[in-house]
């Protein structure tokens, strides 16, 4: 028996990768800087402290996002294999949102780790404006720096995710 969508609370975590080295063999192969590893671990601890445990993760296949995922998962104590996505690497906001819409209906918490400006645009687009006022103010005034993450409540099922359809619960930027 399938649960009705109204009884399931879904969460979406939108995160920008952590601080990366300025160069690498290619853009896709840029590794995290030492500060990036530390910031990603701290972001994982922050998520753990709020009881956020994903049952799915969509991560760009770039090295810096893969390393961000590994450090976040370690900091949070998660043991989850992410879906590394070539499509998310170069995705604009529309494609990134389309990828979220493809999430399996059984997933209740999804973490997405990608690149700017896409992650910032996605966070701004999804926000319905009725969430936590401090989080909204912080998102608007601080931008979406490396290791920035926004936690949303998805108000319906994954297929309905789009502009103004998610409620911003919290926004986090590390001290790094």
C-alpha cells in the first residue's frame, strides 16, 4: 500500500561544493582545498545535529563535488552511496530541478551537491517565501558561498518540485 503524498514529509538539501583549488588538470578534476575539506566536514556535522539523514544523494561527478560529498557524509556519519551525475556538472537551474523531479517517490530526504551559479539559482527559485525568515534573509544577503546549503521542505511529491514549491527551513554557511 502506497502512502498518500500528503502524509510524507520530504526534505531537499541543496548544497554548493566546498572550497576548491584554483586549478587542476581540468575544471572537472579540481580537488578541494584543505579549507574545503574542513568546511564540508563541518557542514556534515551541522546536518547531523539537525537530524537530517538522506536516503538519496545526487552529486555532480566533478572531483570537488565528490570530495565534498565524502567529507559531508563523514562529518554527518552517513553511509550512503550517492548518484554521481555528469548531467548535474554542467546543469543550469532548469536541468537541475528536472533531475530532482526524477527522484524516486520512496525517497524522503535528498541531498544535491553541485556548482554555482546553479545551486544558488535553484535555492532562490524553489523558495516559496513562507519559510524561516532568518534563513531567507541569510540566503538573500550572504549569497551561496562554497559549502553553503539550504534545507527545504518539499510541499508535495518530487515530481512537483519547481519555482516556489518548497519551504526554506534553514540556510547554513560555515565559518571558513
